C-alpha cells in the first residue's frame, strides 16, 4: 500500500510542478487573510509547491535512507526538481538576482566540477555534485520567481503545514503504516524542523505575535529531543541563537545564554541524551560541573563509530592530498564498494576535505559566512522593509543550523529537506530586495538631502 501511495504522489506532484510552471495564473489563500484568495503567477504557485514538499522522500527504501527493500526514487526526484527549477528560469518574467552568496556558491560548484578530472569515479562524482547543485539552482530560481511578501509568506506557511503532517505521520504508527517512506526519515526531518522552527519564531515576532506561532516554534525542537538526535539539537540551538541575535542584537545575549543552558541541561540531565553522549560509567556520571572544570575529554564522548570511519577515510583520501583532495565522490564510492561497512560518512566536513581538499572545504565555509554576513547587513539597513529582514533572519539561522549539523551528519545527502530550505530563502531575500529602492543622497547648498 505504501509503495502505491508513494508512486501516485510522485507522479501527481511532478505533474503539478510542470502544469503550474506553464500556467498563466493560479489561486491560493492569502497568508495574511485566510478568508480571501489571491491571484498569483503560475511560476509562483510552482515554487510554493516545490518549496513546501521538499520533505517528501516518496521512496520505500527507508524514507530515502538507502537501506531496506523497495524502490528508491531519490536520484530521479532530485534530478527532476533541478530540471524543473532550471526550466522555470526560462518561463518566469524576471531574471535571477545575484548576491555575493550566489556567486561564492557558483565558484564552489566549479571547483567540484574540476575535481571530477581526478576523482575515482565519474558516476559517483556526478551523483554527489547533483546534491550540491540543488541549493544553488533553488536559490537562483527563488531570486527570479519570488518578489512579493505574500509569496514569501505562502512558502513559509505551506512548508510548515507539510512539516506538521510529517510529524503526525512520524509519531502515530497507525498512520505511518500507510505512508512508509513518504517522508524522509527522522534525522533528515529533524534538520528540516530547524528552519521550520525559525520560521515559526519569525512569524511570531514579525506578524502579530500569535501564540500559535510561538508554540509551534518550540514544538518543532521537540522531535530532536524525543529522537535523542544530538546533531539536530545542536543545529536547532545554533540556528535559533543566530535568529535571536539578528532580531535583538546585543540584548539577545542573555537569552542566548539561557538557551545554551537549556541545551546543556538536556544533554547532562536527560538520561537518554546523557547515555548517548557519554560512555556509561555508573561510578562517576559526568555533569555540568565536570564540563566547567575541564574534566571532560574527547575520550569520554561517544561517537558511535564515526571516528573510526573518519580516520579510515582521511588515511585513504586526505593524507597526501590535503590541498585538493581525491576528487568528488571518492568517499561515497569507497563506502559503497565495501559491503560490510556503512554507506555514509556521518560527517560532511570530513567528506569535503577528503573529496575536495582544503580548498573545497574552505570555499564551502566561505559560502556560509558570506551569506550570513550579507543577511546581517540587510537586517541593519533602515530602508529595508521588515518582511525582507524577516526572510534574511530565517535564511541566516537555517544556514548556520545546517552548517553546525554537518560536523557529524550527512546533511548534504538529504539536501532537499535540509540545505535547500535556507538557501532558497536567501534567494527569496535577493528577489524581494531587488524591488526595494535605495534612498538617494544628494548635496545642496544647505546640506545633505535625501
């Protein structure tokens, strides 16, 4: 039953993508007034639908995990999304808007393409480049298609609604029985919820302080706690800290410290988190006092076998190739050719260094830094409307959250549900920012006028 549902959803969803892309107009509820409908362009409806459904895996292979029986449509689905986004650039009225983050990401993709010239497998290299290209194409498409506040809000509202459905299916087994593999597995969803949580807090602060938005912002952090997902918890707190700092500047520091304290309390005093974080020692349970006194070493932390994988990969592909790595896809090919081992690195930064060297690794880090700085500068400009600042804050928080999780997670592997969202919001920010007229300054005999 689940297989049939996923195949139907796959066909219907992709059909609607291309139908709306070539339609002149579409109708959708006004996000600021649910009793009214608004007429929008077909490409705008296409993008809202695509943005909102990134959490759908539509695969019986463990929700896109790549394990278990059944079909896996992930590669096909990703390729179709990228093709649709590129096609939309030829259909929409406006041209893409380029920002410093877009340019830096393009440079990163060019480096990945260059690394194909010395990689172990062109096939695995291209497959992995497709995962990195998705945030770029959705960012460029968003900058051309989304130019209006209400379209931006529709993207956020509908993405949150789909996320709520994913939570209901994930935590009610009798429903999940019919939708196995429809959504990504919990690890990927938890990283999607980072951006959704920030969206909810942003809607609370910028659009009427509805308590429903505040409650949802908190509730979307809970899945990380319930599933004892350390990387997800780190991503949530990192992303929310950046959002709060952008919103309240230095006043937010005490609140950020309080959030950090809550995070540490969860790790040390919630038994499930403590046991997963540290090696069990019944005679001497580690506490926050040990952290404060510097009594916790790297040997005390459980890495669930990650360190062994990292050491193997670095010895095979990084050492001796530190500057440019061994070529994109090298790690993935090595892991897939080893039937007795794991299939993922469980650490994107290790894989970046091994595949693309220090050059690729630092270009990717610079991409994130430039986008966050650009978003911050947008938030400091008085002439920029609040809704654009709202979008900039969500994008910056989401990107920081994803970058934080990349230390020990395969964030790039489920890019449709993770990095695609904040990078798309950065593109939306660029598109809306293009409509804002900068104040013009001129000198007169009596002084400065504007």
